[in-house]
C-alpha cells in the first residue's frame, strides 16, 4: 500500500502510486450508500463509478417475471462501473447496494481519462475485470450445480470478505432475492448452519460464529473465486 493513502479503505485506491492517487484525489467524493439503493440500471449511461469502502454492491439480473439472481458482488477490493473502461458505457445488470456503508464516488469521464494514461490504475482495473469475469462464470456454475446450503455458505463468506465484518444485516427475503431461491430454502439452509453452531440468525442479523466451519460447509466455488482474486489483485505487493 502506498504511504500517501494508507487511510483509504478501498484497496484499489489504496494501491495506487502517489502520483496517480493525487491526480484522482480532487475528484474523489466520499459518500454513504443506503441498502437497496440502485446505483446503475441496465441500458442507462454510466456517469459515475463507485469504489466501495464499507458498503457492498450486488450486480443483479432481473427477469421479465421479476425473478432476480446475483451475478456478481463488489466490496472494498474493487469498483462498480467497469463498462466505462471497456467503452461500453452501460450496465447490463442492476447495481444495488446490498449492505449499507461508505464508498467513494468518481465521475466516469475522469476514470476513463486516467485509465487511458496506461499506468498502474489501468493495470489494476484490467486485472480486476478478469477476476470479475471469473466470479461471474463460477457463480453461474454454482447456481446450477450446488445445493442451497453450500451456495449460502459460499455467499456468506464472500459477503464477509467484502465488508470485513462478522455481523451482516441481511433479511432472509433479501438473501432469497439475491440468490434466486425461495425464502423457505434460505430459512432451511440458514437453520441448518445455525444448528451446527456456524452462524447465528435473528431479526435480519446474521453473525458468523465459526469461519473455518463455514468454509468447510461451502462449495469449492468460494475458494476458486477467492484464489483468483488473490492471484490477480495482490494489493499488498503493489
């Protein structure tokens, strides 16, 4: 991490060299994002991008019948609004705040300008894009192949990684919408994890009691995704 911005919570911003961070700094706007806030909609021109700090953002696909499925999630390791650097300028999914918290907002044109300089920010964003493609592909396979309980365990681990907290403010209804499964399935899966002493759940608050056991309960998708992010985005060496 660069000495000049150790205070930055978003890992990508914190990994930037001093000169690049200083160019961006006048345009970085700290904000607080409330749960369920929609940041981007499909087909809408992206005018602002977001670097989560304590917030967590879901990339959600919504079908014509109203059913929803999460196709990606973003925490303090990355950024929401990747089409901007790929010259697509529009999202194909909804960007929805899943867990309230702090973030940094930046104008899309500023990000594109800095990206085109071809420096460290460009390298980090391209590596992050590859990691997100891996995440989306693995989530798709996971949703088709794995049992609800394993999928829930995998998802809770990913959420914990994003927000760096053992306590997660999430309702069963919200989880069922994000994972694209019935609420009764979430209730049953969460109940089994709670009975095993891995999590506790009460009134929209989930607490992870035993991360080691939660990893054992999850499918292999969690480690595959985590390993790819670690391989591509080793910020500590930046």
